[in-house]
C-alpha cells in the first residue's frame, strides 16, 4: 500500500497484477489498483478531476487527465472516504504511476491532492533496494 496526504486528504493506493487480463506474448501486462480517498480535514472537499502520469519500464510516459474518477465527482464530508478500483495496461512488465486529484473545498478553494507514486511490478519480480 502507498499513501500520501495533502491538506487533510489522504490517498492510499493498492496495486495488484492481473495475470488473467495480461498477455505477455503480446506485450500486454495489466494491473488493477484500488484507491481510497479519505477526508481527514475539517472542510468539505469534492474531487473534480484527476491527472495521472504512467511510466513503463522503457521510460515511455502516458499522461491521463479528466473529470472525476470512474464517472463520479465524490463529495467528502470530514471523516468520509471514497474507494474505487481501476486498471492500467502496460507494454512492459513493470512501471509506475503517480498523479494528483484536483479538489475543491466547500468554500470554493482549489488544491491538488497528491496521489503517491506506486510501482507496478510482477509478483515474482525480484525486489532491489538501493
């Protein structure tokens, strides 16, 4: 699990490799990732937009932006959470994702809530620590 907090908004991400949706012979690896967004602050917030930066093992970058997440723009009262699962195909067997959610407060302020960088690695891949 990966976690970041910005202005009282905690974002946790749990990626999972999906072997049944992958086809390595066709250079296609697929990951599902579950995101939980929790409002730890004292103000109401609404998720208005998302921006993702997806990088594969060759350094190829894909930028993805759009309104809301999974067709929703959830409003979170203090203490509330919103969870969703989405997916990401890659042309390599590993990579990473990072980004932010564009949030609006109940008073009309805007800020970017950080989505922590998280790795997309095969379960059997050797972990290397630097």
